[in-house]
C-alpha cells in the first residue's frame, strides 16, 4: 500500500487557457486529498484576462482564490519572470507540501529549491510538451533543454505524455540513467459528463476541428479538399473551434476557396460541457497534423483526439502522434499520410458509407474508455507510491 492521499497537502502548478479551477487533475485531486493548492498561469497568447491565480481547496471545498493580473504591454520575458516569482512566493506562503505535481519545465525548475530544502517532500515533473527544437533561437533552445535536464535529474518522478519524450531526451544527450523514474501518463477524457448521441440524432455530414489555430495543426489541409468533397457530399459542413495565430490565414483560405457556406468558425469555447455538446452532434473529428518531427504533436499525446473518441466521433488523423496507430489498429477512424488524396477519400468513405461509419463510431467509444481521466489519474498516483481511498456516499 502506498501513502494515503487523503492525508496529504498537494500543490498542483500548471499553465492553461482558462485560468479557472476546471483542470481534470484539479477535479480529481480536490476531493481526494486533505488540502489542494492550485497555482495556474495563463499562456501568453490567451485572449482576454491573463491573470495568474492561486486557489485553495480543503476537503474538496474552495476556501480561497486570489488572482494577479498582468499587462499585455510587457514582453514575454517579464511574463515568465512573473510566473517564477509567483510560484516561489505562493509556495513559501503555503508551508510544507507533501506532494507537488508541476507541469512545464520552468514551473518545475522554480520549485526545485523547495524540494532540496524539504519544503516540498516529493516533486513530480508532469511533461505535457517536449520537443528537441523548442525555439528557433539557439540560445533560447539551449536554456529550455538545460532547464528540462535539471528537472529530470532532480525531481522524484517524471510523468511523460508518451514514450517518445524520453527518446527525444536521449537524442539530446540526457543521461537517462540519471533521470528520475518515468511513467507514461497520457491525456484523457472525462467520460462522466459526455453522452454520445444515437447516430440518428447527429449531424451526419458535419466534421469538426477543435484546438489551436496553428499552421502545424493542418487545418488548411481539410479546407483544401472541401471543394472536391462537396461534389460528392454537397451538404458537408466543417466546424472549427479554437483560437490562434493562424486564424487570419484560415479565414483568407476559406474566402479564396469560396467555401464560406460550408465552414463555421466558432472561436474559443470556455466551458467544457458546451464544447462537448457541440462535438457530440458532429460526425467526424479532424486531427490532420503536419508531419514535421520537430512538432510538439510528434512527441506529445493530443488531448483533443481523446475527446473526439469520447463523444463518439471516428477520427481522421495523420500518422504522426502515437495515438494515430492505435486508432488505425482499433478501427476507430482513418490514419493517413498528410496528403490531400488520402484525406479526400477517407472523408467521402466515412460520410457516405453508413455501415462503415457505425462500426467506427462504436469502436471510437470503446477506445475512449481506455483514456477515462479517472483511471489515468488513479493509475499515475498509484504507480508513484500513493493510495486512493474513495469516500463511500
């Protein structure tokens, strides 16, 4: 038996787009530990409020929340310095921490001193993003990998989203024998709040993309085949959900291809439940990543794919992240090359063949159950030496 989680004070530090206590790990931990201290920093590209926040829960009840705003006029370097300062300041105010789960190398690096002096008893480095070439600037890239290396050598456990992260570190010269024990802790989906619809109640010809608007995400590949797919599926509709630096280019491409009637850009949707309701009405989830091995998606584990599956959507995904090969193996969608012809053929088959669609939809739901957040959280903590005692209602 491991250490009883219900008796522990836990610090959870992360970056997010929402700056609110809706993180799946927060939802899992806050009712299962004695005290949860949740520090959240927004990404620099988040629209609207970019306040860092600390939220404290005791026995699952929120007892305190404090936000620190930040000016967009200041540069990114001050943005990162602010995160480090707040991590140190808030951790000092929090007193002794039994367990800290920290996402992001800079967050974790800022907390290493507290692990050394014993203020944090155990420190877990949860690696959401890793890529050998993180920054085009060689100095920035060197600093990024120096910080990641120090974290790997000095924490108690490493949680990687995929096995490729350790492979990438080895290629960068990290001595894996010096690293803390590592475990695979993939992205998941909260199936407790998702109810896939019967096929007859979905919009059978609607495909959807959810995520950041970035060139590497390959939204442009889907747009480029829509004119030809419309010749076979005249009422096809493509819903795009998210925000990002590539949005203006996406809108330009839609105009140039004259497909405005077939595409709807919904922007950023904050509430998970609202987002999942939209996804449940769609037919196919799109994840057409550009196949560039320096991409985050090659080394990471895309969260949106698990949400697609949980909502009952077969996925069309490029053969880039590891999950693509699992989708192909389980017949829960199509894994393709980054290729217009393969994408067009896959879309037409899934949108026109009702029997094939029904099979893949059923397989998608089955596959999603492997990635239920509850099971992922429980398994990760148990393998790291903690026991979870569920309260009897």
